[in-house]
C-alpha cells in the first residue's frame, strides 16, 4: 500500500515514515510543504494520503487545501488528516462530496501504533476513521439549530457518534454493553429521525450521517 505523507515537523515526519514502513506500507513520498504535496499526489497516485492541515508556505490550511484539490481531480482519493485541533470547516469540506476513504485524527489523541495504522488501512480501503472529538463538535454545532438532531435521545446521540466514527452495530453493542438487536433499533430510529435511508453497509451509513451533518442550513 503506497502512502504520500505530508508533515512539516522533521521528527514527527520521520517517525511516521518509520512506523508505517514497519507495518508494511510503502512510503511513496514524505514531504513538508504544500507545493511538494500537490506534486506528489498528482504524480505518484498513492493509495492513501496522510496530511497535516497546516503546511508551509502559508502554515494555515495549506495541507488540507492541497488534499481537497487532489480529491477533486481524483474523486474518492483516500485522505487521512492529522491535526492538533478540530478544524470544523475543513472537516466539513473533506466530507462534503460524500465519497469514501476519509479520516480526521487529532495528533494528541493517537495513543498507540495499532490505532493509527488501523485508521490508515481503513481509510485506504474506502472506510472512515473519525476521532470522537471531531464527531462531537460536528454534532454539537448542528444540534443547537437542527431540530432532527435535537430530537435524538441521549442514547441515540451516543450511538450516532459511534456510528459516525465508522463502528459497526456489533462494535457499538460491545462498547455500550447492550445487544446488537438494541443497537439495530437505535440506528433505525436515528435514520428515521434524520430522514436518511437505512443501510447495512457500514461505510455508506457513516457517509450518510456525515453528509447530513454537512448539509446547507
């Protein structure tokens, strides 16, 4: 699996390269600036891009903007964002096209190698890997003036947050220590209240939820 990595801090970039190579990934390129990322994504056609939001020369949103442009040129390009903060606007833009293969992790909440590697593999395979804090902030932003979200029960909101992270019904049931049948009922209620079509495909239902969170007000 070929990876293009964009991170401007040398020690972190070098550490990520070594980590991914140790787990069998091929590092097609490891770059430190926006222009380098743009060229690498266009020329190397990686299986997944792992990018920081802020890269030189602007040190604002250069990294994610490069990834978003590349995603427009190559729809569905798997992109995993690593950031120090929840950038809600950027998260919504990344999710707006409804394509699979997206992730948003917070650097200080990646606690072990297996967690990070699993997220890279999941995104590369077309799945979703969203940090719970990103999901919570997206939900909180919409809940204040979005009546359907406001109609969810506390348990339904808890299930929705886990669903939006990419968890299956079985995984949600295990975490909440309830039956899978109970989770199936909750997810059915959630989709009904949000006006979304029910799907048994884990990634499709995640994308449906995220598309709902991203829709115009």
